[in-house]
């Protein structure tokens, strides 16, 4: 039996997924919000970026189901004895990516390479020692004749793409058939675009999974680990840091911002004082100081963190919390200004005259009218945090070096690029995956802004 | 903390106490009950290290160097990098934004905006790595990193400045475009068109001066903080400015320097806020200080 391992960040990400689900369910009941979201999804760019974000989130959810495998039983042990578990924590995603994870080489190798990147001393059959590039242990080891290299990649790719197309078309065809049967006429979503994106993602995934059985698609790193595997594992870190840090900013910014704008007077003064003070302190210094504190805490309580992954997970959550705690000021300022404006409107005055309580006015009249600001800033913050992680890891105050993250990969890439010939694949692979996520988030935030911002919204 | 500075080996408790008392870390945090009179609050870590900052007395770093001297020495490279990046950046952004506004509702606008979103989705780190890789390593145009004083510094500064400008183009152009578009939908623009003013004249005589008001006021707040240097740029390019000074201090856990830099940053930010308020009254005659 396997032993499930539940990390705090796992709990948080699943709780978050459920919360988003509830939010969607809530939106379905609200006709105005539904109409607004409709304009987001009527747009081709909106749908495409949404599908891509969903794909990233799904990967990180699968990567958040952790477990420990039992070690093989020693001889002379009974099956009823206590099972010893491996100290290596795996996730369900590792089972999918087993081709990438296994088959490590000894050091750097270029994408699709057959030979190692560095020369080694080797002994020829007649006993003489010479220096040359050694053949990779796993990259393309199935090839009988090395002249077939390119053809083999081509053939394997075609095969993988065909399989991917078939796998992708089955759910699409099923969904089309269901839609036809339901006879839904007022469909507004450009389904063809969604299908296209979906199939493209499926084809890419199957291609990666199938070809990686034979080659290292994006090469290997210094210790011979597959670079693509690392960058896929880093998706979870990126998505989590974006969502968790945003989640921390929300309650603080909403409560303080709205109460400052609504109650005015000394409340307003206090809140303004807090956020001006906070934003006057250089952010990176504040983060660095807090991360140092966390390191000290972990060192003084080693018994609470008996697994490496527990330690890096704690550090990671703390980092998200710190990031959130220092970056709520922008949203708070926006909310305060908007609440000041909204609370002067006639219907809020009318509500006061009818004797509606403060909490009632805020909940019924003010919060719905500032939701667009919150939504827009959530999506914008998300991409900002993903980008910030790279910078922080570079400075040395980012996520734990044991954790796969794009920032750590970029950090390592600095010395790799200055080698000759340079090792470019590690930074490229981090770049591609990070760029796709941030671009999708930015495009989606544009669509959300167009739909929700009253100044740009059309029609409603 | 003392252990970090003294190293791991052969450190006795005596050495640590010695190190602490030399730098004044052996005093109590807020209240010194061993002293009498005013010394109860003044002979403490808090007073010694923090209140003195208010008089811009930075004291000495934990390494024993004068922080004020270091700051004075290191601010010039920072300014030499930051001011050109800032000015060229704003000019380029405004030019791009105006061009995009000029070709409103065309395929060009769509392409330019897509490019902007793409560019702002790339982390600044990638611009730096990419720039160093192509310009310095592959094409050997400029040295990868380092610094020289005087006019020789240009060869080291030109790449960071270009990269700094390019990294900011995406976000900046988009922001200024929204400002210009909002300005372009106002009544005086329609009046100008109705009078038959040429499109170029509208752009430069009507749109630009009015659009500059929000742009200037949003930009002023940044000016004093330019002084602090850019953490990323300076450490990647090995420029001995205030940014890399701070970064080194963080990594060496030199709290005297970090404290001074935080204080300096906060003061400069407040000056920036003040300048913003003043600049409102200068550029927009409708706003008056009451």
C-alpha cells in the first residue's frame, strides 16, 4: 500500500479549487454577472487563454496529490510487519511523467542528443584511454544505427501526433454529440476555438509523453535530470505562488479598503497610514528579512520538518504569505477610492434612509459595485506573482532550492549560459512554460477588464 | 548573527561578546534599566541604531566601513544607469503610445497591442539573460559586466540601459495608450476636428500636452527612488551601485546597511509623494493647494 502525504499547500490548493467552484455556481444565479462573464467567453482570445490556464491548473492539481511508496521488503520479513516507506515523496504527476523522470544521464546533454555534452575519459577495447563524448545511457539508446537519428525522431513524432489527435478527438466528438442532442440554440461560446486549443494541448502532451520515452526532448541538466521534467514540475510552484499570494492579499485589501472608503474619518486615516507606511518600505528588503526569520524558525524546530519536502513546503507557504502581506496596498487603494465614489450615490443614501445596517449596505450595495476591481486585480496579480518568483529566487530569497521552480532554473542557467558552448536549453524550457502561463493570464485579464470595467464595457 | 560574520571555526563565546560590544549589539532593545536619567532610553539598540538614522547619521556597517561614504561612492553608478533608462524609457513609451493612438482601430493597432502583451509577459530576468547572451557573448559588442569610472563607463552602461528600456516598453506603452485614448474621447478633441485642425496637429498640439498631465504626475513619484538603484540590473551587470550594495548586504546579513537602505528608501518615497502633489498644481492649473 502507498502512504498518502498531505502537504499544507495541497490542502490550500484543493480548498481553493472548491472555492472557485462555489463562486462559479454563485455566478450562474446572478443574471448581471452571468451576462458579464458571457462577454468574456464570447471572445476567442478569452476562451483560448482560459483553456490554457485551466490546463496549467489541472497539472498543478494532479501534482498536488502526494504519496510515499513502500520500500521493497527485506528478506525474512513477514508481510504483516510494519512497512517501511521511501523518504522520497512523489505525486500522481510523477506516475504520468515516469518516462521523463527515469532514465537520468550523468551530466548535461543537448535536446534530442545521442552523445553527452562533456568529454570523458574512456577506455577503448584494446585498453587505451581516450577522451571523447560518451554515448548517453538512455537518450536514443534504442537506435541500432545512429544515421537513423533524425528519421527516428520524425517517425516517432508523427506517430505521437496521430495518437494525440485521436485521443483529443474522442472527448470533443462526444461533447459535440451531446450538444447536438441537447439542441442548445443559444450557445454563445465559440466552441470550435475551445476544441482547437484542447486538441492542441492534448497533442503536445502525448507527443511529450511518447517521445520522451526515447529522447530527452529538452536535454538534461548538470546532474543529468531531464530539464522538461523539472519545468513541468515547476508548474505547480508557479500556479500556487500566483494563487496563494493573491488569496492572502484579497481579505486584507477588501476589508481595509472598503471600510476606509465607507466609514471615513479615523478609520480612513488609519488605513491610509498603514498602506503608505508599508509601501514606502522597499518590498524586496522586507521579503528578504522575513525569509531570514523563517529560516531561523525552521532551524530551531527541526523535529517538525522531518522530510525535506515538508520543510520546503513550509517555506513556500510562508513566502506566499509574505508576498501577499506586502502587496495588498495597490488593491486597497483602488477599493478605497471606488468605495468613496460609490457610497455617495443616491441609492446608497436611500438605503441609509431606510435604516439598512452598515453591514447590509456594504454587502448589498457596495461590494457588488466594486467586484470588477477585485476581479481585474486578481488576474493581474496572479501573473505579477509568477514573474516575481523568478526574481526572488535569483536574489536568493525565493522558494527552497530543493523545490522545482522556474526561478531556480533561471538562476542555475546564468552559469550554464557562460559555458562554452553554452547550455541554453534549461533557460529556454523555463522561459516557454512561464511565458505561456503569464501570457494566458495577461490576455485573460484583458478580457475580464473589457467585460467588467464600466468604462470599457459595451452594452450592459 | 555574530557567528555569520566571524565564521564557523574557532569562535569562542568571548569573541562573540567582543564582536557584539564593538558594534553595540550587547545593549538592550528598548529600555536600558542599568542606566539612569535620559540614558534609560538612549543607550539601547533601538536608539543607537534607528533613531540616529533620522538625522541621516548612518554610522558604520558591521564590517566597520562608513555607510555614508559607501552610499556617496556608490550612488553615481546607480544614477548613471537609472536616469538615462528612466528618461529614454518614458520618451520611447510615449512615442509608441502616440503612434498606436494615431493608427486607432486598424490592424496595426491590434498587432502592436498583441506585441505589448507579449512583451510584458516576459520576466525582466529573461530580457537581461537574453541581452547578455546575444549582445555580449554571441556578437561581442559590449563587455558582459563590470564597471569603469568616468566616460569609459558608457560601454558598460549601454546594454543595461537598452535592456531596461525594452523591458519597460510593454507595460508603459499600454498604460500611456489608455491615458491617450481616454483623452482622445473628450469634447475638445471633437471640437478641434470639427474646426478642421489636421490630424497631426491634433495629436501634438492637443492630445500630447493634455495627456502629459496624468503621465507626468504618475511618473514623478518614481524619480527620487531612482536613487536607490536597480537591484536586478546592477547585480547582473556587476555595476557597483546602491542596488548591488543592498543585495550584498542582504546576502552577508549586514543589518546596519540594510537598515540604512530601508530608511533611505522610505524617505525617498515620501519625497516622491510630496513631489507628486506639488507637480499636480504646477501642470494642472485646475488643482490648487488649499
